[in-house]
C-alpha cells in the first residue's frame, strides 16, 4: 500500500508539532543551568500526567509515521 506524498508530509509535520509541544512543556517547567541545559539537580517538579499525555501523543504519532513509511517503502519485508 502506497500513501500519497502529501499525506506523509502532513503526518511528519504533525510529529514535529507534537515534539515541539512536548519540549515546550519541559522548557516551561524545568530550570536551565548556565549552559542552557535542563537542570535536573535542583529537584524540578513536573506534572506527571501532563508529561505522560504529551509523551503518549508523541509516541503515537511516531509509531503512526513509522508504519506509513514502512508500508510505503516496504521496509517491513526482509
């Protein structure tokens, strides 16, 4: 089964948007050290439910895109 290029591009765009949303949550809720890296040493508090919900969306979209690409380019055949 081959999918339209525009459909795959749209699904890839969704993946990027969801990834950006996920990292925005981290950016908004985690302090950064002097190098601009997340500072986990200062015991940051994150809402686990929000993190999980967004990680789940990211994972779902990645798996969806992986399946589309696998079907389109026959990556699952050995």
